[in-house]
C-alpha cells in the first residue's frame, strides 16, 4: 500500500507465528477455533517447525492477546480470542474477496488528533495499512470502506482520531493513486504469478502433508499483498489490472489443493 518501492520477497521463509495465524485463520476458525499443542505441532511439522518453535510461537501469541488457554476434550489447548477472530475474519474476507463492494463514492477518513512516539507511530501505520488504509499525509488516512478493527487498532496505541466518510472533490481514481502505489503493486502481482506458477503447479495433491506445506507457503506469499492492496473497487483501478489475474490464479490452485489440505488438517486434529 504505502510501501512505495518495496518489492515482494516471496522466497522469504515463513515464521512460526505467521504460520500459526494462517492455520488458525484458514483451518481452525471453521473447526471450532481451538487446538491442542500436540495438534498444532503436527500441523506445522510439514513447514519444518520443531515442537519447541511452535510452543514459543504459541506463548508469544498468548502474551500478545491473540490466543487464550482453554480446556479441550483431548487436553489443554489454545483458542482464538475475540480480537483474533475479528482480525482473522477481516483478513480472510480480503484474502478470498468474499465481501461485496460497498463503494458509494465516499472514502472512510481517519485523522489522528495527535501522533504517538515514533515506535508506536510505526506500529500504527503498519496496522492501518493491514486494515486497508492508505496515507495521504502524516495525519490523514483513507480507505474505500471502514474497518471493524479500526477502534481496536487505535486503542492499542492510545490514539484518539476523528473518523468520517467524505467525498473527494476530484477524480477518485487519482486520489487512490496518491494513497497507494498501484503501478508497482500491479507489477508485483504479475511477478507473483510468474514466480509461483511453476512452484505450485508441481504439487499434485497426492501427498496431503506436501499439499498442506505448499498451500501454506503459497498463502503466506499471497497474504503479503494485504499490506499493500486495500481492495479498491474496480472503477478505481487501472485497466487490465494484474491483481485480477493474480487473484484468479491464487483461487484456482488453492481450490485444487484443498481436498488434500483438508485431509491433512483433519488427520492432524484427530
């Protein structure tokens, strides 16, 4: 989004904490939202995470308020907190584009009354970008729709902000091009397809653990676009937008590997 000049690094290894979020959001959310440590270790094993790394990631995620200990029929486990459910549901809606466009020509505008110290300001900017907001300046952020997580993000950094809907007196597409580097983003979408086509096509789905590992790495690379693409309505995007072809490519291979992935997840939880 506002990360101008930053290229995607699809070869960057998946971190245990990110893999944990992907497993909860992509698989456990629809299966009750909880799992034992033993099940989580089995789920992350194809991604080459040893049990100590999984336990460390779980402990860190609990401290950050995303997971909480629960008692499950099969033993102690961890469930998503309401805050995590909101974050993962919002991310899933954007990853899989399941939310219909509500664009009515107005932007959702966020104007912090006072900026926090630099470290907190950087965290705030990163969180706002993840929610789909683009910066028009140091104290003005816009999005094509309000985020249900906005209040949580502002409260976490102790920031008070004015929020409202506003209509731009000018060409909306030009304003979007100011807030987001769409030219670079489009090139990176095309590069994503070119780099991942031979990789993901080589996985045939006959081995559930292999299919699961491939799908999770594929998702990890795709999920990086959440920080840069706010999900603008079609009328604000350039013609022949590469993001459309990239989304179709992601959906097609995700669906192709889904049966083997489901089998691996169900077996790991059982």
